[in-house]
C-alpha cells in the first residue's frame, strides 16, 4: 500500500467506526425496549392467569362447600366435635434451608455473553 493511501484508509476506517458507534446507541435502546415489552407481556400473562384463578375461587365462594373449604384451609376452623392438628416444622432445619456453600452463588457469565448483552441492550432491562 502506498503512503498516499494510508491516511485516506485511516480516515475511512475512523469515519466508519464513528458511524457504527453512533448506530449502536439507538440499536441498544431499541433492543432494550423490545426486551422490556417481552418481559411486560410475560408478566401480563401471569397476572391474567392469576386473575382467572382468583375469579374461579370467587365463584366457589358462592357455595357453602367453597366457604367451608376456605375456612378449613386458611383459618383452621372446624365443626364442633372435630379436632384440628397443625404440623410445625422446626426452625433452622438444614435440609430445607437455603444452600450456603459456593453452589448458591450465581455462575459468572462469559465475557462474550456480557458483550452481547451490552450490544443488544439486555443489560438495560431488569429481568427477574
């Protein structure tokens, strides 16, 4: 390559790099908004399912059997002459506790995955 073309090539590469960087910011924002919309749609689906379950429970409360079931399950009520038993699990049980060793820490993601999340804007969205 001749010495005359080297500055021209460098300018072209510099301008091209500037265009890529200038396009990256709106691209990241658009991708982050798309991820946020997807997350919100999933949350909406969960809320709709929960709402349907609550409506079904409300319908069951229109009958005496439904009211009796709720009174027994949630409030521990019994009819006269019946006995109610409550099972209490001991506190500090190692078998049911959260893991405290190294396996409880989230696995570190590779650099290329973090870079892809940066490019696509996933690092801007708080996913559960």
